[in-house]
């Protein structure tokens, strides 16, 4: 159901001729106006904004969601300006609008493209009912650094998973047809490499060799372009010495010339102006020159285009044709959205916001996003008949707001179902629920209530601990150098542990947390990300075993922050570590300190493995994989091969498993990762049921950029695994031949 790019969309509709004719009537000032996006902000339309719209000096407004004001903005643009060009109304609709879905990294843990698509579709419909016609999503930055706050907004560490889910989001937002009511334009961001910010500090410099850029960071963007994303937003960062907003290689060579993108490119907030702060340009005029020349079509928030493009044209430094091209890129999207025909939004459509269907999808999405990381002695699911009382403890047990996550401009905490609410509801009169928040916030260091918490824990049959991070601790500019549970939460766990009751932790957070210091203190652990509006309901369903946890990690969980970056698809190195050859710092042989070390790529204090690998997640049942096979050993370039394995539910619980397929290209023109995800599928199995899962691999799926940055498929030997995580052991191989 992939749509196509803006220009392809208007092909044959008369759209191209329409916008070309319109362009012919525009003055230079009106053309530049289309390239300017301004913040609407307040709950009224200020005179200067009104005047600018009337003069045709603005092409897009962001951050207005009052449908009456949005309609009024459109009315001024359409009825009071000379040419009546409607506006793009932009908004960060990132993980839901009023109905809040799990944060994107949580949605990625569902490994469910169809569900992710439905979530985006709901978000688009809700946003569109206020007049918003363009979202700044999906964020497709490959994120291998959980210190980076924006990991919350990402689809994780893997290019394939991020590509599949990013494409699903684009399709969800844009629908079958951009001009349909409820479809909105989407925007792949932040182009490109933003996730590689040094030391996980937001906005920091990125240095990514071109080969790595192409094989890893650009991949999800390319998929989004192929899926018909209508806009691309530049990253704030410096990429290999040239900030992304002035990076001609990225914006023209890759995006336009190689990928044939024909939507438009928007800068990030003020990022054109910031070119001077980076030290790339001397002043705003040069920033406007660099950004437009490099391929930015629309400037967000700052005013360098508005103030300087006309003199740059007058001086002959920027050609009017270049401006015309940017204007056409933007008008093409406006036309594809159907804005010229129907610029207004029916305020009555607001009534369908947060409807039962939307809440149902939010609940399913939360449920499928939750990853069970530990479950010793069948601590979960809770068996109601064996419980008289439950302690519910922790700062996030009853926090309608915090469970929503980072991008919730429009999210409504009043709609939230918290875990405490859902557990109480579920427990009814049969089970006594004893609640204490324990700590005021996840960051607080006040241990005053710990005695009271212990008393409650002792008086209860089991303890549910709701810990993690408030939403403010992740997201843009909210980075952390230490990614342990903040404050004294680890002490709270220790304290509760001493009470001798089963301890079940539910962690809500915007990033992977280093859980090494608490994992042995708990019997079970559910990692719930920030699960959104229906988070509590979904958590209760899993705790009480209405359904089995089925989420899998879209990003590795380090043992220690010092291991970062740690991701499953690393290169092998010349001295790969192995379980057999690592020595712990405490075990170095004093008589042979050198030789005992093993001389491979590991840390003396933490080894080389994460605490939980990519793709990992437990279930209430037991899944067994066996009989892996390829339908043949050799495949020619241009052909496909089918790899299959039997998957059996050998436990007692009906559940879903996410079967994953990984390959390794043993020898390459450039070195290849030790494993690469190439397929995945959710499989539903009743106890005792067996299904064969098969994956088709086309030789194109094995393509990579070589040392000359050419996309190639090389003949050679491949290993392949099918299993339940990136540590899958069931293995076979095949050969690609010419
Ligand atoms: C963020 C973008 C966002 C934009 C508009 C920027 O600060 O980096 O992701 O879309 O603001 O709100």
C-alpha cells in the first residue's frame, strides 16, 4: 500500500500544470514566502502574522491546533492573499495526538508494522481533525546510544527494523491517498546521522564514515522515500564537518540525485540560522545561501530566507530557478494534500478523537511493546486465586502524565489509565491493593518513606514496583551520562527485597536503563517504555496473565554505560571476543598477567555482551525452534531463497512469538556485520502447536555499499539463523553465485 512521492502523486491529475501556472504568477517575495515556516504559538492570530499571510509571505505555520484558528489562518491565506495559496499546518504528532501511543522506541518493541501503521493512522486522523495537515514524523535516526534522550523517539538500533516500521508509519500517516480526509503529510527526520551524536549529547557533532552512513544510517530514510514520504527534515548536527542543514552531499546528491526524492526538505527549528553558531557561516545571509544552495526548501522558525534570499537573488548568487524548484516542491505537496480544493477543516470531526477504536489500538500497542526481561520461578503471571493482597509501590504506579512519554503536546493525561487504577479494577474486592508511591519522583533522594514501604510490602503477598524515568528525562535535549535508574530507586528495590516477598518490577522509561544493579533483586521485570494513554491497562493485562508478554528489544541494553555504543550488528574485528576467552578484572592471574587476558575485544570489567541483547524478550510460554533449512544451497544473483524453521509452543500458555531471521555475509568488499536482521514475523501459537516460519530472502536484500560506495550484491557464503533474539543459535547457510 505504499504511496508515491508528491510529484508522482499529482502526475496525471493536472497538478503539475496547476502549480507551474501558479508559479508563473508569483512575485519573488511570494515565492520566498512559500519557503518560510513560522511558529503560530499563542491562542490568537497576532497582527503581524495576519499581515504576513495576507502578503503571501508565509508558506507554513506550525504549532496551532485550535481548529477555529487553523481555519482562520487558512482563510486569511486563501481569501485575503493575492494568490490564495493554502498553508501547510505542521505539528509534532510523534506517538499519537490526543490518544497517546507508546513512545516510538516502545512501538518498535512490538515488531508489528501493521499495528504501527494503525497507530500512525489514528494519530493522523485525530490531528487532521484540528486542521493539522503535516506531521514531523517518523524519526528514523538509528540510535545506538541510550544516553541520547531522543532514543525515545527512535525506532531503535537496527536499520532493517527501523526501515520496516518507518515505512509503516509513513503509510499510516499518509493513508492510501494524501488528499483523503484524515491523511496528513509525513516527514522523515532528522536527515541524517543525528543519532550518532558524540557521547549521546543531543545536538553534538557526528562523524560517520560514508560507508557506515550508507549501510546503516541512511537506510531507513531511503525506505521512507521509497514509501512516498512527502517531506524530509534536516538534522541539527554537524555531519563530518558540514552541518546537515548545509550538507549538499546529503540533500542533493543522496536525496535528490540518487533517491529521486521529489517532496520537499524542511530545516529543523532554527537550524538554518544555527549554521553561524556552528561556525560554518559568518552571518544569517550566508546561512540562507548555504542552506538553500545545499537543498533546504523550507526554513523552520528562523527568518534568514525571508530576510536575505531576495538580495542573494539580486546579487546573482542564487538563481531564481533554484528558488522556483523549492517552491514547486512545496506546492506539489500542497496540491497532493488537496489543499487547493479544500483548505478548511470541519470542526465537527473533532468528536471522533480518542474513540474506542483508537484506545483499543493504543492498548494493543502498549501490550505488544512491553518486554519481559526476567521471570524467575514463574513469578508472573500473578495467580489471583493465590493472592489476598498486593503491594503497588513506586513513583510511576499512578502517574497519568509521566506514562505518556516525551512528545505529548496534545496528549491528554485525563484519558490515561494508570497501572494502579487498572490493577485495582482488576483486583476488585478479592485482592487488597496497598499503594505507596515510595518516592515523590523517580529522581528524588528522600528515603523517608522506606520504612512505611517495607511495612506495606511485608503485609502483602507480592510487591509490584513501578519504577523508571519521568518523561522529562528523555526526548530532545534530555540526555543522561548515567543511565541507571535515577535517584534512590535502586535502594528502594533493595529495601523491598529484604521483605522476603516476590518482587515484580515494571519499568517505564524513555531509553534502555542499565539494570545490572537491580536485576538480581527482582523476581520478574517488565520493561514498559513510556506506554501511553492505555499503558496501565496493558500492564495489568500482562501482570494477570490475560495475555503473555510478547515485545522484543529493538535496542541492546548495556550492562554498563561504559560499553556504549553496544549493538548487535557490530563488525567482527580482527580479535573477536568469545565467552571462553574473557577474563574478569578480579581474576587476572598475578603470575601471568599478560597471557591470561586472552587479547580480544572485551572490557576487563564488563566483558563484551550487553545485559539483554537486541531482539530479546521472554514469554509466559516456552518457544522452541528446530529444523532450520534453506530450500536450496545456492542462489543466483537476482533470485530468492526461502529459509524456514519449525517453531513450537512447548509451554502451557497461548502466546505470540516474534521469530527473527539473521544473516551474516562471511566475506565482503567491506567488512560486514556479525549478524544482520533480514526478516521477522509475529507468530501466534497455542500450547503444543507447531508452525513452520519461512522467510524469503532475495539477493537484493543482501546488497550493501562497497568501498566505492556502490550498492552491490556479492557472490559468496552466508550464514543464516532463525530464532527468538539476535542470539539465535539455530543456524544453516547458503551461497550466492553469479
Ligand atoms: C526538533 C524536531 C521538531 C521541531 C519542531 C525541533 O527542536 O528537533 O524534531 O520536529 O523542533 O517542533
